[in-house]
C-alpha cells in the first residue's frame, strides 16, 4: 500500500500540480498588486479577540483555521520535507507560502461574499462560491470538492497523520512493553493507551458541536504556538553562530541540491520542489479551500477584511512557525539523521537546547500533542461542513460521519508514518483541483471588488 500510494503521489505531485499551486498564488499576487505585502500590517491589526455578534468572531474563525493548519505539518511535515528534499525544500515551502497568502486572501474573500445564512448561523466555503459564483452548471465541481473534503478529513490530514504523530511521539518518550503484534508489526502499550485517550478526548470535544470546537481552538492555538516558538527561539539563540551558514545551505541546496548535498544524497531539484510545495500545502492549506469553510462562519461582513484575516493564517503557520522549525533542523544538522517524523525535530531540540534532553523531548511531545489534537478537531469541522453540503441539514448523517471519523482516529496509530503522509498528499491534491479551478474562474470578481473597495477607502 505504501509503495502504491508513493507512486500515485509522484504522479499527482508532478510539475503541473506544483506549477498550478504556485501559479494561482502568483496570479493573485500580481492582479491584487501584492496584497500580502501591502496590507499585511492591516491584516494583523484586524485580528482581535472578542465575541461574535452574529455567528463566530473573526478571531475564533481564524483560530479554527489555524487549529487545522498549525498541526503536525509544522513539526513532522517540515522534518520529513527536509529529510527527503534537503534543506532547500524549506525555501520552496516559504516561496509557495508567500504566494499562497494571496490565494488564501481570495478564498476568504469569496467565502464571505457567497456564503448563505441558515438557522444555525453562516454556512459557506468553496462548495458555495463554486455553485453560487459560477452557477448551477458547475455544481458537479462543488460536489467534487465536498466529497474529497470529507475524504481528506477522515482518511488524510484530519485523522491518520495526526493521531499517528501523537502516538509515535508518546511512544518515543514513554517506553513500554509490547501490547500486541499484527502482521509482523509490534505495537507498544504506550501507542495503544495514547491512541485510546486521543480518541476519547476528541469525542468529548466533537460531540459538543461548533461552539465547543471554536472555544477549544481559541484556547489551544495561542498557547501551543507560543510554547513551541519559545523553545525554538531559545535553540536558535544558542546556535546563532550557525544561522548564516544554515541560510546559505538552504538557498544553495534549493537550486543545486546534487552539487551541494552530493549525488549520494538522492535529492533532485524536482524532489526538493515536491517536498517543499507539497508539505507546504499540507501545513498551510493555501489552495485547498479548507480555510474558506472556517472563514464563512465568521461574523465579519466585509469580504475584503475577511480575506485579509484569512491570509494571516498562512503567514503565521508557514512563514513564521515552519521557518523556525526548518532553521532548527538545519543549524543542528538533525535533518541528516536516519530518523523519521517527529524524531528528527526531537533530535534537533536535544542537540540544541541548553537543558536536559528529557525535558526537551517532553515539551516537544506536549507541543506535538496539542498541535495534532487541534488539527483533528478543526478538520472534523471542515469535513462535516462538506457532508452537510452534500446531504443537507440531516443531523443523523453528520452523526454517522462523526462516528466514522472517531473510528479513523482510533485506527490511526496502527498505520505507518509514510503511508499516512503519502495518503494525505494524494487526497490534498484531489481536494485542491476543484478549488483552484474555481479561484481561476472567479478571479475577476475578487480583483475588481477588492480594488474598488480600496479606491473607496
């Protein structure tokens, strides 16, 4: 299965897909006159904690979107990108994110412009702006997005990759005996217990509905991001003398990986691009359309303001947090270690932080657990909205989906790390295609309305 998914991923994430992601972001960057550079300060000022008057506050909507994006991609995703594609993958990740901010602006703008009011609040996302913005003849595109979105939630980003990372990190820290062996794979007691606890905790949050999900996200996101950035900043301060050389290595290996890393490293320019852009999409979701689902429930009435708030998600997630992770891995040389997933970041923290290695590992496990758990509940919100679009307001269908979602969380620990990430990559691409198509077709509305609004102000 792992080999099969890898072959599919290689085909899906070829040059056309990578150029499509970057090209859409570049197109909106040019047509919106560099909105992510001109108005980033205003966008950050718009992020204000507060209660929503007619739904969910813009801050709560952003926290929900960040909960789904600031996840294991920031720790495990960046680590696997650098391990496979070399340090140069970080540069491509950042470039894709910078252009992706313009893409995410467009998603947030369209989410508010084409959402609809229901008895339980606002409802919208790519399925709404595809159907309402492009007309009923494009409903098949909206349905395609919703179907793949539900699949991504239950099989890809939302469950398997996240819980797998939680249990893997817990198992690395808390050693325990073997609980059982299946098909030659031994699973420890720690994996079984941590997987069960994660499933129970997720159930307690998800069964509380949208309000509980957004409340938990508002509590988790600022705390987990601040804790992770604090420890990473200490590491970079301790290794400050190595940062210039690390930056040079990142830039050189981005363009000439074989010359810098050696042919024996097996890193090609295409692989560096695929790892950088593919893992970047996994972590910031710019182009997937998922963050537009959270933006649609915001009580912000101005599409331009919501677009600006939405694009800060990519800035915080990738430009800030992923850059910090990548630098930590590069300055310590941990990216070269023959390890997998969170073990690479753990090796960097152990090597670079000035206190007991066990403390570094424990804090990283805590950060990863919070990151992954927030992503689990954030993606359930996205996926259930996709299901709601497909089936209407049939609560019993959503409850059945939620049960399968929890089942996927329970099974997640017993799927290999590489399988989980390859599956997530494939499903991300399938979800992005209808959304990127819609963004291209609706670009004139985004550009004309945005520039008109700026002229009036």
